[in-house]
């Protein structure tokens, strides 16, 4: 009986070896952030932005890394002070919600990172 099971398994593997080599993914990984900020850099951004009097984005504005920001959400240019202290976000744009700063890649209008 055991030999029969082994033979059947081997036959199945030989008919579709790719299916056995690929492990099905139960969950897809969340999109990776496109900028890597230290805690200190996040703090710098928060401190500069909190002193600006900017309009808040609508409550339904997306805040998920990798998501696309709709045209209806007004984006702000990165302040020069942040660009100097955190150069990797100098060209990014951003918007502010009640409790988050959402960094947006200007090339594809996708969310690069969310600072809470």
C-alpha cells in the first residue's frame, strides 16, 4: 500500500512539477514603503508639519502604503526645512489627516509612507 502511495505521488509530481515547486501564498504581503525613515526623521517631519497651518484632507482620504491618492486630495509640497533634514523625501508631496502625515511619491501618486 505504501509503495502505491509513493508511486501515485511521484506520478503527480512528474505531471506538474511547477505546481509542487510553488507554494501557494495565503496572504499577499502589504506593499513595502518606498522610503525608509528613522524614528528621528519621522519626528523631524512631525515637528515641522505640526507648526504649519495646513488644511486637513477629507476623512475618507486613503492612508495605506501603496494606495493611489485621488486627484480630489490636495497635496502639499515638502517644506524646504524637511528636504534639508530628510533628503530622501525632498521631492515627495504630502497631505495631513487628523492624526497622520501621508507621504506621496510624486511620480505615480502612490502613498510612500504614513507617519502617525
